[in-house]
């Protein structure tokens, strides 16, 4: 992010993209039903009149709870700009501004959230091979962000989209509304994220770093493999306690048919001490992602075996073409958690009140 202007909270407000002020509807037609809605944003599918290509339009309110949040939106745009060359980050096409909103015209992804397949049963669920391929892509995308000193801070299944569901396509990381830049010269401390995926240092109001994302990737991988949420409690207090105490169930019952290497991979990330967590680059060299042992078991949902004959990595890893604007999004672009449920039988949720550990700290995150 060259020549970025960053404030003390790690937010960048200098952008290169021209913000258009002519009417959005002069250039785009809204088509189909609403794709997603959050407290301060709504996502709709749109078609560009000049080209006939479909995009996802994210309408973001500039004032939230009586405060001017234009800077937050500019930060999101700046991060998307810095990730333009990243094949696994959603593409930014155009930006419009009205008196009340900023509209991000984004790349579309037809496959929806990976959340939908994390909670699916039987043949629709991910195999361990699927998770290995998707994890490689997520880590490649996140490693690129981290090289630019950008942390996402809300990595979860609802914020990872697929270019197609059947056959399984490539991933796109979305929703950079909470992202921050960490440059190593100043500390960023904020309460940001989603309870089930948030790292312990966020709960204790310690400095945020690239390791904060790596914790979330550990939780995300656990969910993708098992369909269960490792830290989700009966209420927020229990969830916070589970995270702060790193209460994780690695029992054979939970990981039935899942390889030991997969468990080792997750354990390399779910360390309370951020300094002990593997980096994105280190994860890409983990044996689980680079080799398939012939002794590996079958996956719990589908019975698809990891000891079947393997293609080469280049054959098993689909190409990642330039973002296709013709893709039709079926997901929320992360305005809110999905509608499905993890196997715990409880919905995911986002913070709606300050953490119980530091009630005096102003709550920052929105869904």
C-alpha cells in the first residue's frame, strides 16, 4: 500500500479510485432480489448497462449511529485497491457516492459462501481434499495481504465466497470493512471481529497483528473439516471464555476420518500466544497442504479417501483466472452471518455489545 496515509487505528483513507457522483442508476440496473443485508449495508446484484455484465453493488451508509463513517468506507476501498493483484480477493470495479451512501461495485461470485457447505450434510459437504485446496487459496490470499501489512480481522466462512459451488470453484475473500494496516511502528488495539472466530488478544485488548488473522484461519479450517464451531458456547460469555482459555475439542469423535496432519495444522494456529502461531507463509509449507500421506483416513462426511491416486498439485489446483464479471453472486458479500447452523445447533453471531472483560472499551464492530 504505497504512499498510504494511516491514522493511529491502522485505517487508510487515501484512495486512488475515482469516486463517481453521477447517478448509479444511469449506468447500472438492479436485477433480482437483495443478496444480503447488515446493520449498515445492503448488497444487490446489478447489471452494467454498457457491457451487460453482472456485478454486486454494496450500498454502505456513511452515517452510523449518528457518526460519520465515511473514513471507514475509504479504508475498505484502500484495502481493496492494495489487493488488486491478489487473485483470491474480491475485485473492486467502481465506486459511487451519494449524499447518504457510498456504493462499491464489486466482482460477483456464483458459488455463495463456503459457510453453506461447511454446514451441509453428506455429498454436499467438503471432503478433506476440498478443504486442503481451499485452505491453500485462502492462505495464498491472506499471505499477500499480510505482505502488504494488511490484516482482515473478520475471516470466517461467511466472508469466503466461491466462484462456483458445483463443480467447486476458487475462493474470493470479501468484506474488508474491519481491516486495518499494521506497520510494526505503532500498535493497533481494537475490539473487532466475530466472537467464534476472534483471537484471544482481541478479547484482552492487546495489539492486533497478522497473527490475529491466523487464529481465525485455524478456527475456519476446524469448521470446514468438521462442520462444528470449536469455541461456540451457549451464550456470548461462554464463547468468550472458551476462546480466552483455548478450550478446543480435538477428540477422535470430532475428527473422525480426518487426517492427523489436518489436526496438527489447526493446532499450529490455535495458540493463545500470537508469537507461537504459524504465519501464512509457514502454513503453505505445512505437510498437510503440500503432501498427501498414503496412510491418511477418509473424510467424515463423504467417505472420499485421501489415499486415492493423486494428481499433481498443478492438476488438483484449479486455475485462478482474472475475476469474471459475469459470475452471479449468491452470497451476502458479508453484510451479516449466514442463515445456516453449525452442528452445535446454534447460530453464528456478531458482537452487539462490549466485551465483558473490558466493559469500558467502546464497542467498534458492526456485523
